[in-house]
């Protein structure tokens, strides 16, 4: 059992292992001794719960470690922002086609000016939506890190 | 370890703080005390216990101290002044909630 415990401990991040591995192994040994004295079934049930708890703890410790990586925290909003921008591409291409067709029917300088104002306003709205989306992602990230502060 | 700070007071965290409020304890003593405090309802696994201790150390709510047995695998944990304040605040919150629950339950019985 000691070997299985040590193998599961390898799932934890190195810093965590350096801090707690010896203590955790000592607690596990003591608890094993106690549960063995309570009978075979109690011992097996304890081992199942213990190993499940170790795996869950390792996943939590690892996921926390990944999220604390600054590169990951910057990359996730960036990738999400890019995906949102890609979603805006088809309407932009359609608008460009519309502008090309409209250009051939333009009669005056006034019509051209109106179209330019419309295009600029659309770009500002799209950019605003993208910025709001990324800011919202950052606030979600903060909430994940400090759930009780928000 | 400040980077893993998370100031949520979950049930395991509350039980650990309560256990350490009485006296400094090492890992296994904490597990046994928590089990006895909750009348056997809460049985923390080693992974859950040390995950919670890790967060509590990061929050400076507890600290590691040298116990009578100074071996590396028998380190004791003690409540800090900040941890004590958090525990008192949580106790006040629960007391208030219990009072509200009592009032409402009595009202529903009438």
C-alpha cells in the first residue's frame, strides 16, 4: 500500500510534494494501522476513499498550479478574444461586399460620406464588444482565483 | 505560498480551524479530532486534509510549529492571530444564522 500511496503522490506538483509528502505518508501509515484493526472491510473502504481523495487533491493542486501560471492566464483571454473576432469575420466580409456593390451605385459625395460614417460606427461597435468580452473574461478569471472577494 | 490564497471557509476548513483553536496538532491528530467533533460524519482523506492545510498556510491562518516530536513527518500546526479572527467571524455568522433559523422554524410551527 505504501508503494501505491507513493505512486499517487507523484501526481502532485513537486513543490507540494516537497512540503507535505513525508507528513502525508506518515498520516496514511497511521490511519492504515487503525483501519486494519477495525477489520478487512473497513480497511478496504478506507483505502478506496483515501486513494480517491488523493487523486482529487492532486487534480485540484495541479489545476490551481496551471491557473497560477501567468502565461496561461494571459493566453486564455487572448485565444477567446481571437475566436470572438473570427466570429465577426463573416458579417465584416458581407459588409465589404455590400460596400463594393453600393460604391458602383453612388451618385454623390454625400452618399459616400454616409457610408463611411456607417462603416466607422460598425467597427467601433465591434471593437467595443470585443473589449467588453475580454474584460468580462478577466473578471471571471479574478472570480475563479478569489471567489469570496467578488 | 501567498499565490494559492483562497479565503473561503468551507466545512473542512472550519473544522480544522476549530480543532487548532484548542491546541496545536499534527496531521493525524487533526483527522481524529475532526472525526470526533463531527460524531464520525466528516472523515477527511489525507489529500483533502493537506489540500486545506496548504490553503490555510497560504492565507496565514495557521502556521507550522515544532512539536514535541520534531521529526519531519510529525510537524504541528497552530492557529495564527489572523486565523483566530476568521474563526470568531465565522462563529458570529453561524450564530446569527442559527438565530434566524430558530425564529423561522418556531414561526412555521405556530
